[in-house]
C-alpha cells in the first residue's frame, strides 16, 4: 500500500483508545528498525523526519527508503511525517516530496528559536492547513513552546516557560482546523528533560487533561516523550560514555495521556541512546572489528527492541490490520466538504 495520511491513523487510534508512537529517522537502519518493530507487533507506523534529518539524509533518499518500506511491509499502514516544520515553505517542500503529514510549528518564528505571537502562529498554520488538506495531507500544529533544542530547533527554554493555555488551544484549533495539536506541558526535547523523576510540578498532566476536556475531538501530541530509561543510559556509560544522570517521561504518564486524548507520542532520544549504547559495546568488546555491519546490526536490533516496547505500551500493537487505508485523494475530498 502507498504511504497513508496520519489523520486516519489517529482517528482509528481515538476509536480504539490507544496512542501511536512517532519515531524519528535519519538513515536506513532506523527505518528498518521501526518497520521490523511494526511487523513484529502488527502496528500502524508513523515515521518522522525533522528538517535536520532532511538535510542530513536528503529528501530523495528519505522518500525512496520510505517507498521501499511500503513495498516490503505492505500489511502495515505507514505515515511519513515532517517533524517541526519551521515555515509554510518547509511544509510545502515536504508535501511536494511525498510526505503524507506535516507539522507546522508556528509556536516559534521561522528561525526555529524565537517564540512567536498567537496571530503569527494562526496565520502560518492556516496557510499550511489550506495547502495540505487540498492534497489530503494531515497537519499537526503546536501551541505553547516545548523546552530544549533538537536539531537546532527550539527556544532552549525550560519546559515550563511557555505552557499551553487551554483557552488559547481551543481558539487555535477553531481558527486553523488542524488535525492534531502538540501541546507544551513541561516536556523538553533531548536527553536532559528532568533533573529527577518528574512530579506534578514539572510534568503538567493536569494541564493536558484540561486541554482534552476543552478539545475532546482533537488528537493531542506529546513531544519530547522519550522515557530515557536508566538501563539505556547505563549501557552507554558502562562502555566509555559520559551521560549525566537524567530523567524522561515515565511510560505510565504517557499512558495517562493516552487515556486523555493523546494519540501521537514523539520518541527520538530513547532510540538514539539504544543505538549509541550498542555501538559503544561492540567498539569496547571487539576493538579488532572494522566492518560497519558488525556494529550497525546490533544498533538496529537495539533500536527495534525499544520501538517494540513502546508500540506495546502505547497500545498500537495489534492494530495494523484494523482498517483499509483511505487514499489521499479521498481525504482531500472529505476536507473540501
Ligand atoms: Zn518536538
């Protein structure tokens, strides 16, 4: 089957009461790890690429790797999503390349660093919704600012600096018509999210629940939602790494989110940690090896294991075959009505 739009995956997830992980990629091994995890758990799949990934891998490589994935895993509904588009122009180029879902992050100015005004965010997001929906492509917006910086994107603020205001979120969805909404509830991009296990003071799940009550039919997105498990940190540090102690978003908090309207959960750091730990282990234990396959295979396997675990805990496992994918042209007609 061709790449499918994200809206349908999230609508189905809402019906089934589960969440769908969105995993970032930069190369072939990461795509393979996700697709294998999708097959093993029979899960729908969201693969996402940031601007940084698009420039690292080049659009044509990414796109054709994803086409290969749809040919090799025809039983799995697979979305290619743009993570943190910084301008309508970036979203347009992704849509033209064949992405079936885009995020317009108008919470920041096009420099990807400066928090924007509500009016700017609404205007930029509306433009993208008009352009994307005409082609049946899904749009994720963001209101409030996430903490941290990822791939050069982010204001570098604390996760608590610009929490999403529920009333503004409701207004934003009404004015833009976005399919999914990323909200700021205290999470940050990168490995260093929390200095200790998060509590209600640092991870604002009550805010998320309030937003869900205002917007019961909007698909909420949790960014910066790696769990940063200690086991993955320990592997890296045991083999010469130097990670400082850090905490991520506990799985049970994500599951609470899923019970309250969260349909997409972004995970990148956990996979990066798994890959790096596996490669370090080979380098330390077998310093005589020099064939890249000797460390890329275990790295791919380590990432697959994390993705399988997430797919099971988010509840998407077992749901790949629940529905017939709707072609983008049909989605475009539905939006037009
Ligand atoms: Zn993000």
